[in-house]
C-alpha cells in the first residue's frame, strides 16, 4: 500500500510516520516544503519530496508525486505568520485545492484530510455534537474560516467525483511531548517561562465558563488515520479523548488556583499583545476556544473501533513537560533552533513571534 503524506514532518505527521513506518505492507512518501534530515527515525523510511503546496504550479508537481498512490493523507497546515493572512490563505486554502487537484489528476482512489473541531459553528459546552453539526466555523477565527472553506471545497469534489473516497478527521487539540518547542514558539512566544513549567505547577489558571475544550494525544490521532486508511469508510469522524479540559481540570492537574476572567478581557489581552508582537496568537484563537463545541466520538468508535489509549489530562501533562524541556525533533517544523521566530534568539535577530513559516 503506497501512502503519500502531505505535511509529514509536523505534529500529526510525525506521529503518523511512527505509526506506519514498521508495517511491512506500507510504502511511505512524504511531501513537505522543507526536507527533514532523513537519517533518524521516523524520517528514515520515507521517500521525500519538496513542494510548496501554495505555489502556482503545485498541482502539477503533486500529480507526479501522487501517481501510483493508494491514498493521500493531507496534513499540511500553516498557522504562522498570523500577521500575514494572505500567506495563510495561500497555503491552507489554495494549497488544499492543489492537493485535491493532484489527487484527481493522478487517479488516487482515497484522500484523507486533516480537518478540525474548528470547522464547526459555535456550539454547546455542556453537550456533544455529531459530525452532522453545521460547518460554518467560528466568526473572527481565520483558522476556523479556512477549515470551513476547505471542507466546502471537498464537498464539491465529492459531488463531482463520487468514486473518490474522502475521509475527514476532525480532532480536538493534538498534544505530544515532541511538539513542546513548536507549541511554545507558535502559540506562546519568547515570553513563555518554560523553565517554571519543569515543576509541573501553574499557579494561576484563567477561568471562564466557555474555556472547555477537547484534546487527544498525537499517537491516538495517528491510529485514527491508520484505521481510516485501511477501512472502506467515507465522511467525517470526530476524534477526541476524555475528559474535557476546563479550568478546574487544569487547576487540579497543575496544582493551581482558578482566577475568573471575563471573556472581553481574555479577548482584549490577546488582541493587544498580538498587535504589539509580544506573542503570536491572535484573538481568533481565543474566540475559537470559547465558542467551539464539544464533539461526540461515537461514530469513530463504532465504525473504526477507535479508542484513545491516552486520556486528555495525561496528553496535556506530556505537552507541558515537553515545553519545559524544550522537546523537539530534527524536522523543520518541530526544530529546536534558538534563532527561529518566536524564540528569544529570533527576537534578538528581529524575527518577531508570528513572523515565521513553519512549513
């Protein structure tokens, strides 16, 4: 089985390579913008291709790479530089269109796409929505808007090409130790007191009724992708582990104290600090966290037999440990280089948080 993974060196991509590389019937190819070092696992068992999926000729290049593949897994997504929305749209929306065009031109029978909880419209925080919930995104979040646009594009592809099997996985937040440096760089910036996290304590936890989110370990997401590749299924699958992460759960996990914070203050602080380039997360991420619904995972359990092996609290603790220890891999997106945007060395060189391209 030949599988091409677009975005194979990121968070989910690295986990999927770990999951598939030792399966004897699996031939793997990876498409990335910047090639990784291929000497170490899990990057050593992959045929690598360099391609900027947002480039004008990307569909032509991808068509050649995809020829003979049994499935394409599309994981590539750009979240920085958050101050350059045109570049994000180029990679996320136009790049996803190029991937779909390449799949069709090459005659690949299956496309598995990394969607997200972010595709959903604002929803409940005390109930669980199914995959049929409206997919209009959360207003004010470019991440959410782009996810909704790509799924709408895939709806048209499905309608026009009914023989193509399209699967959409919609995970919550994806955590693992190896992305500690990446998460710190792309979501917190150089002001993150990473060393203080070594003790597993976060003294103050911002608290708001809307701060209830779902998470899943990267290895469990990789297992979901592997099952979707081998099963004759179509459509969308929510992917998340319990329990729901909220301020009270975080306070218990990290021995902290909840501090009530109004929504307008959370949004205002994020917006101002982002505009001042103090941290790389624009206010859209706060809006998404406050509005994204909780997801039911009944379908993936029933049709693919998927169950998470790591609960959300342990996945979160593993991520925080990775942030404290500056965990990373040798791939460009997960690199530990100190001079990249969002690290102190990068700021000293004039490379501000949110100014870098992780792909």
